[in-house]
């Protein structure tokens, strides 16, 4: 476990393997002069190697100090240097520490306009900790580099207390994000629905939120026809993971309900997926469920005073002998009927049951998190999720995305999109009549089962990467955890004022 601390002792007295100095474009020389001494002289000598762009690096080896090496890391233009730039700079520092086998690192907290010390501390710790992540559970040999840095120090002259608060929050949120990453990266045989439920129970015991894991008989008694239909081809029974965080000082009497898609492996069922670049990534189809479990962890550890219920309907989707088939009409938890025309559109089936069940809580707001459609990846790529709503506070979700780095952008939800979901034999069909607007059609399907404020986040692209980004690794990214924690934290702060 990485130890994180904050100090204001003179830089020359810091004994670390790597000292990272983030600087905006045009301020490198001024920063080196302000630092002064042997460190400042070493940085001045390396300015010719510094390109000044975001993530650029110039490395120096000062004499007469306790730091083995010092790195200038670019933040880009000062007017664009936001908390995301700080995360990228910290991630760059983590990469340098890994390459040099450094076990200790320090980052100088820069003063940047309106960015508070608390926000800066959080962003720097998140970037460094998330960039240091490596999933090595199944490695039988030492992979080297990653997780070798066991101590990170933030140097915060003049704003130590604020930076310390942010650093602690950043550590907690980053560790929860890594919980989601670990769950997504697990081999499918290690996260059957039952095993996913047990993993959630371990997180609950460690973090302090309430949990109940429904077995198949309870799901049958609740008549969750969508979840049971998807599960018909599986040899493993489904579960519904129900989590609760309700501290005494909550700001909301009616809960926010988070619902995460928990398809632990998706073959497509009888509408079988091709293997390459499709089925081979489908252990990640429960990334929404992993995000909800990890959000609950962060809320409990941070003691955020918001009443939240988390639901994860979990099953796999396989072409077994009893698998549901195109043409089936399924009676859902709501009592409505669905004409199944593609068994690979299974995520919306299990989410619809959870949305219907959520009505018993009289939610103030529900948020669905799901790797729901390939259409989202085509439209927005691997860095930005699609967000849709009936009448929920989507502008606040956007703002939380800009701060957290889990970016979202809206898609329209005009009434005419629902026409594609009309069925001649049932109340609704589970796929549209045309391929166009696939992400929106999936959202319109979910909206059919909602009669309260609701936000939907489709993040198939950002959930699982084929190529690493600055602080997001190849594989599971934990997308959505920081987004929703930031969203709910803002909610708590606004209502306490």
C-alpha cells in the first residue's frame, strides 16, 4: 500500500529517488530560480531539453541534495492548467518513478490560479496512484516497475493543511477506482455472479456500508423476468447485489439509486458475438456494476452524507440449452412485456428490472452505469462517455465529469427515438428497428421503465482500453467511480450551505 504524506520542509532536505516539479508553459525558468540552490541550478541547466507541453519531461541529476533526480514536468499553457493537467503531470512522474525503480517520490504542489490546495492535492495523488496501478494477480513472475513506489510526498509550502485534506481524499478515491479495475480485470471464472456478490460483501465489510446479496429464489419471488431470462442459458445462478449507505447526517431523505450493469461475461447468447475484438473483451461487461460497488466503498470511507442505494443485477449471458431466444416475449419485473429480437441486447433487460425494483425506494434520482452499446464507442471513443436523461440534473453530471476527469457528453432523448422500439406483439422490443442511434435507442428502452428523475451513463468505450492513456491502464479503467463520487460530493456540499 502506497504511503502518502504532505510536508513543507526545504526541498533540499527531501530524501527521495525522484522529485517532480510541475510547471506551466513559460514558467520553468522562474520556477527554477524560485527553488534556487543546487536543485534550481540543475533545473536551469536542463531547460533546453524541456518542450513545455503537457506531459513533457526534462530530467536533472543535482549534486549536493538528497534527491537522486529531479524532473520538470510540463502542465501546458497556464490558462489551461487545470486539475486534469495536474493528474497527467503526476502520472508522468509515476511513469518516471517506475522506469527508474524509484521507491520514493515527491511532487511540488504548484500554485495555479483558482485551483485550491485541496483540489491540487487530490488531483496529484489521483494521477500518481492511478498511473502506478498494475493488475498482476495472474502473473507468476515479477513484472517489475509498477507498484514499486511505496511512498509519495507532496511538498506544499504555505497550504499544507488544505493539500493534506485533498491528498487523503485523492488516495481514497483512487483506491476505490482500483477496486473497480481489479473486479473488471478478473478472469471470468473468478467473478461468477456468486463470486462477484462475495467480493462486494468483502468490500462492504471493509468499508462499512450495508449489503444484501439476493439468490435466485429471491429474484424469482420478486419476478425479475429480464434478469432471469438472460440467465437461462447459464449454468450459474444470477444474483442481485443490493447495497446501502445511509449515515445519520444525510442531506437527502429519499435516496439516490445507483444501478450498475453486472453481466460478468457476455457471449451474446444465441445472438453470438464474433470472438476477435468483441467477445474477447466481454469480461469487462460488468464494469458498471464494478463502478457502483467501488462508489459505495468511496462514499463510506469518505463519510459523504448522501443516502445512496446501489443495485447490481448480475449474471452471465451464454448460449446454453435453455437460453432465451430471438422471438421470446419476456414479462419483466414491472409487468410490462418485452419482445426479444437480439439476445445480445441483454444489459438493458437486467437494468430494466433493477430500475423497476428501484421504485420501492421512491428515489430522488437514479443513475444507471453500463457498458451498454458499441454505438457509444463509435460515437464518442474511449475517453468520453455518453450521458442521457429524462429530466435529471445532467448539467451537474457534466460539471462533475470536468472536475473528476471522467468526461461525459450528452446525447439527445427526443420522443421520436422511442418509435424504433415499438413492438407489434409486446409492449416494447429490446432493440430498435434500425441500427442508427443505437446508444439512444438503448436509453429509450430503459426510460420506458422509469417514472422518476434518471440519468444514464453509457461508457463502453472508456471502461476497457486496448491502449493505455496517461493514468488509465490497458484493460479495466475504473471509469465512473470518480465521476459519481464527485457528483454526490457536490450534492452534499450544495445542500449543506
